[in-house]
C-alpha cells in the first residue's frame, strides 16, 4: 500500500513528461511546427517622427515567442531622442550594441561596483557596445537616433538574468571605422575580393573575432556595379542600411541555379536608415545598380554561433570551368 502523499507527488513529477516518435519529432522546423524567422522590413520613418522613445522592431507574434523580439535571440530597436531630451535604455542582456544614426550627445552607464559611472560621448556614425547590467541614460545635444540591438530574447528563453559583465563599454568612432575600411579598399589584394568590409572586434574575444561574445558586427561597402555572390549562414542578420541610393538590393532565396545565382529570390531594396532581416540558412546576394557606393551594417548572433561551432557560413562562386561551387572562403 502506497504511503499517503506519494501518488500526488508522483503525478506532479510526471505531469509534463511527453514521449515522441523520433520519426515525426526530430525536426520541428522542417514539418512547420516551429515557424521560420520572417524576412521583416522596418522603415526609417519609425525613428524620424514622433516623441522620444524606444521603438522595438518586433516580430514576436510571427516567431511565437514572448516579445519584443526580432529573432529568437535578438531584439533590434530604433531609439529616437529629441534635442535636449534624455532617455533611458535598459535590457536584461549580455550584449548591447548602439549605432548612432544621427545626432550627438552623451550616454551615462551606471557603475555596478562603485568605481564610478562611465560616460560616452557620441556623434553620427559612431558605434558603442555595452555589457550586462548596463542601464544607460542617453542625453541628446541635437535630434538623435540609435539603432540598438541586444540579446534579451535569448536570455528570456533561457530563463536567466545577465549579472556578469564579459567586456567593458567600448566605443568605435566613425573615423576609426571608416579608416579601417579605407585601408581594406586600398589593399591591392582587395581588387578581386567578393566582399569589402571591416569586422568590428574586441580584444577579449580573440577566438570568435567578434564585437561581443554573442554579437557580430560588420561595416561594409557595396561598390558601384557590385554583385556580391550568394552566401548563407546559420546566424540571423538584422541589417541596417547606413546609406544607399535606389538600385541597391539584396536577393534572398532557398535554392541556387547552375550559375550559383539565387532562384526565385525575394528582393529587399535598401532604404537609407532602414532595417531588414535576413533569415538564417537562406541564400542571399547583394547588388548595386544605383551608380553610387552604398554602406550596410549587419548585426548577427554569430558570436554565439561561432563559439558553438554552428555558424556554417558558405559561399557560392564559379569555378574556372564556369560551374557553380560551394566554398567556405569569402575571398
């Protein structure tokens, strides 16, 4: 005879257990139970009008996860701050990235160890990263806007709080970013390169070579007439268009033709100071038919994927025989 209380306790312990046939449960993405990441678009008008505020670029309804979230692991936002206003940002995140779309001002980050607050002065084109526990007060000296990306959705899914700072607040000034890109453009070996970009890194992450241990950031140019061949990776990309004229676009699709070009691709036209999402695992190529160079800032969760060895970035290119081949080298 069971002792009193044993059966109810056992019932509670077993209530959530489920048993699935591997043949029908091993890939919930393929069979549609776990929906894909939408290739969403968010226009610049969101941050060009209205009051001082944070504007989440939220697709959580399509993702089927608590929001706000732009992907399962990232939340991208616009932050608009009127001249003379101050605005607080705070997220339960290990990594935060701010790109200054326009304006100038200062951001004060509260200290967590009694060492004194950190103040960052910024202007258009600067970029800075903040670690865990970085509640920040942003004061605008003129009308300003940020592109703000953080990994709070990932922590929300894991059910954890970010308490340990893995890096210190870090500033990447526009002049330094542009100088690094110019050096790449002037390098003789860049003449035949498929991509002309600078990856922003941090000395504390020498293995992943990424801007934080979770986030990856690239400042790249798309030269006049360029067609950057199709490639794909398992990290999601939330792409901010720094500048572009009509005729710059990205094609996104699932398959390639015999020439390594995307078949039946969806076209994402580049709109200045706007954002579009490139879903993971899909082929995408970049095209500039505008007559003017363009610049783009993709932010990805590739730091985490690189650490997990799951990034799997591959490129399509034509062999000497004119046959499309898949390679792991971007050059």
